[in-house]
């Protein structure tokens, strides 16, 4: 019974909590700890931010960040995170689909994702939503 809605500033503590939970898995982010609001907010595009919400409870979030080369207008990078107890219920798919639809309205033509290879759930989610693997990084 959740709704996909715009992420609001007041959602930050729940968004941060979900992000901290994701980071603790060791496969959902390259970050080692969640940032503060100012750093997180400034690293994300303001126009493409969504949460999955039931009442006042946030179960997941999705955002876009500027692409790796800021001069490449129209390129952005996706982040999707869902509370562990709510995974495999379609929330990630709903968030990612809403984000992709919003990105098209904002004239983004390439959306990228950097996914740790052990994060099988994220790889499956992104493939299901039309992403394809174009390469990988090694030490």
C-alpha cells in the first residue's frame, strides 16, 4: 500500500537510515558511511528524487546525481535503495520506473548505474528496467 512520491527534505532522516542500512551490507554502495544532509543534497539532482511511502514511513528512495563528466549534459547516475525487510516486493522497480520517467521529462538521455558485482538484486532490478552491462572495473 505504498505510494511513489517526491522526496522531501523532511524525509532525510529516514532516507539516511535506509542508506546506512544499505551501506552496512558491503555491496550496495562504495560509501563507508552516510553523508550529512548538505553533502547528500548537493550531490543529487533536485528534480529527480522519489520515495516509496506508506503514510509517514519511507521504505525506499531513488535519486539521480550528475553524471561522471558534469559537462555531459543529459547524463546522470541513478541510486536506488530499499529497506531490507521490504525488498523483493516491487518497490525498487516502482522507484526506478518513476525515476526513469521523470528523467526523460528532464531531458536526460543516458542514465548510468555503478553496481558492485556481488549486488545481484540490484543487477537484476536494473536489467529488468532496461539497463545493460557495458563494462566493469577491477583493481
